[in-house]
């Protein structure tokens, strides 16, 4: 039995939520008709982004934290 899904892939961050003073980004990944929805803190994005940059992904792919919704002006 395979867990491999086929079809168009999309990744988006449709909302930012704050729970108990912690801001998390809602990530929706769609592969064909399958949808995954998770919440993560910005620091998790930074860690993943650093690893992707080491593998050749563009450095400017991830916007800075302030742009994504920092509470500070």
C-alpha cells in the first residue's frame, strides 16, 4: 500500500492565529484531493527555511517575521 498522492500541489498560509499569547501560522498543503492543515510558530518556518536554503532554495522565499504579522509596528 502506497501513501503517494498524485495531482496538483499547493501550499498556502491562509491565516495567522494567536492562542495564549503565541502566534501561529496556519499552513494548508493540498496534494490532489488530499488536504493537510497544520499550525506552526514562525521559528519552525525559519528552521525549515534554513535547511531548504542549504539545499538550493532561494534565500528570499520566506518573508521576514514582521511582514507575516508581528505584533510590533
